[in-house]
C-alpha cells in the first residue's frame, strides 16, 4: 500500500540485502516471541536499490527471525533514503562489562589498529572519512579512562576492523544513545542507566553513501552501530504470521491493500514522550 505519507509492502526476503550482522542474543528470543505472539507488530525499514533489491536499514533481528522460521516474505516500510527531512542517521553506543585494560590488550592484537590514550572531550559523536586515517571508535570506562582507536585504510577495511573490535564483547552488548554534544555528566548518566556495564564504545555516524557502498560490496556492519531515525514510521501493523503463509507475495500484497484500507491510522508529527 502506497499513500502520500507511507508505503507498506510485503517484500521477499531473497530481495533484501542486510547492511548489518544480526545479534544472536536478540534474534533467537525474538523468533520464539514471534511464534508465541503469532503476529508481526512492526514492519522492518528498507530502501530501494537497483534491480528490484532493497537494503535493510532497521529491523535486522526481525528479518533474521523470519529467515529462521523459513517465512519467504516480510512486511516492510519502504522509505526514500535520500529524504533528508524524514530520514536521519546517527549511531548507537555499546555498553558492556569488563576491564578496559583487557580491551586495550585485545585491540593491540588487531592488525593495523592505532590505539592511544584519549581524553574525555574526545568521547562524542562524529563522522568518519571513507579513505585514509580516521578514528573508528572511542572507548571510555566508568572511571573516565579513555582509549581512541584509529585505522588507516579504505571504508571496507575499516568495517572489517570494526567487526574485529565488536567481536571482543559481542555477546554482552547493551545499547544506548549519547547526546550529540555530550558533557561529562551525560557520560556518567549512561553508566548509571546501565549499572552492570563498565565500558562504553562510541562509534562514528556513517553517511548514506557509505552504508550503501558497504552493502553493494557484500560487507556487513557490526550489529547495532548504525541508527536510523524515521519520521512517519509505521507501527502496530499487527499482521498475523499465518498471513505470510497464504499465496504468493503478489497475492499477499493485494490482501494487505484491502486490510489497510479498512484500518484507521493517526499521524504524529511532533516528538513524543511515552511513559512505559
């Protein structure tokens, strides 16, 4: 279904190219929850590529769960990736338990990484160059010890090194969002929000063309680094899983059109504070 506000469509999984790895710790429980609930609440987010393909921008664990369940298609919201007003890019931070000394030892074993002691004012959001020397991430612990990690290479080599970095703690990640102009108290607050964590990894924000280039080259970002903020995002579609087992993808999209025409929706333009 395509309107002037949104486009929802059942898309074949074979036509969706992921841009990030999936998180085992999230995808496996999610597959069990989807089976128990019997429905898909929210569509994944994709953008069109050439030759009828799509790039996954958000919802990698839902996509992986559908693959585990051998469901051939999934409900997706198709967005215009070049829409600067309604699609904003950012990055997540990773928080995890451990000692920063052990992390430093691991980083020094990764080929080509330049590991240095850093300062608190380096713990912030930034962009990254595709080519040449640039910082891959900044690590800070709850005692305000800072490490900067840089690499001199091309974009795909940097993504490989990012995966090497995240692999050290991949099974114990908690995600958070660091304010754009983070102060010391913001960093301290992050650790208060995640009391079991000792270290925070702060990553750069990647540009659209960098993400697409990585996808086209067949590489993958680590899970949970890129962050896409979508205005007019569709929620609570609540499609039963049995919907995806009847007929072809074309048939499902015709049925989807009929279903959505009979449902009302509300558009919230303003940012919202939602108490849980």
